[in-house]
């Protein structure tokens, strides 16, 4: 009979968040329950209750986990783009994929609809931290004050909207399914060109 590996509290919590992320992508936000996550990782409901306090707590921590993972990748992509090793489109695709393929858009909508709006705080705070981290670097490249903030707001809102109704709306308007991503890319390219002109 195989024995279950004893995980540290942090390892157990991380395993639960990864399982919750997989459930989110596979079956949507309504599938992210303590019971389902516990079954996925072979732990008890009580064990997860200890870590997260409630299903709402699990969703809040999942939102933070998704935001931190995606924002770390976006920071790397922004820096690579500045160094000529990446492109604005990579930054756009990372942001849009986070809300679409990674399920952050569906999770955020689900939390709002179920009255768990406080769970959005980690997403907002993590994005704010991302902007605070890269804004000084962008300023060194000629960005105007709050320019990175405004572009981040526009990019996140476009990515969230695209995840929720982008395909259907683009189709109804006779536009390609990538229309919102294309527009976001043009916004970033234009911004970079403006830096170069001013610098």
C-alpha cells in the first residue's frame, strides 16, 4: 500500500492552488470548490479549510496566485521587449491569455456575481505592484508620468473584456477573433515609438 507523501504546509497550499488552477481551466470557476480541490490532491476537506478558511478564501488565494504568476511573466516579457529580445505582441498575448486561457476573466466574473468582490483585491494589488516595479524603468526610457499606469489599465480592461465577450463581439462586427489583441499591440507599439521619438 502506497503511503501519501507528507507535504509542508506551504507545499500543501501550493499543490491545492495548482489543482484549483487546473479545475478553473478545465471546468470553469464554479468547479473550484474545497471538496473538488481536496479530491484532486488526495487531501481532506478539513485540510483545505485549515489553509483557506472557505471556498471564497480559496478563490481569493487562487486569484492572487494567478495574478502573481502572470505578472512575473509579463515583467520578464516587458524587460525582454525593451532589450530587443521580445515584442509588444508577446506582452499582449500574455495578458490576454491570463484572462482567457488561464481563466482569470471567468474567475473574476464569478467572484463578482457571487458577491465575493473582495477576492478581486489580490488581482488589483498584484497588477499595481507590477506597474510600480516597471514604471521607473519605463520612465528611464522616456515614459511620461502615469503612462505605464494608463497603458496597463487599458491592456487589462481589453484582456478582461475580450475573455468575456471578445469572440462573439468580433464575429458580430465582422472582425477577426484577434481584433482586440491586434488593437492592444498597436497601442503598445505606438507607445514605444513615442518613447523613441521623445528620447
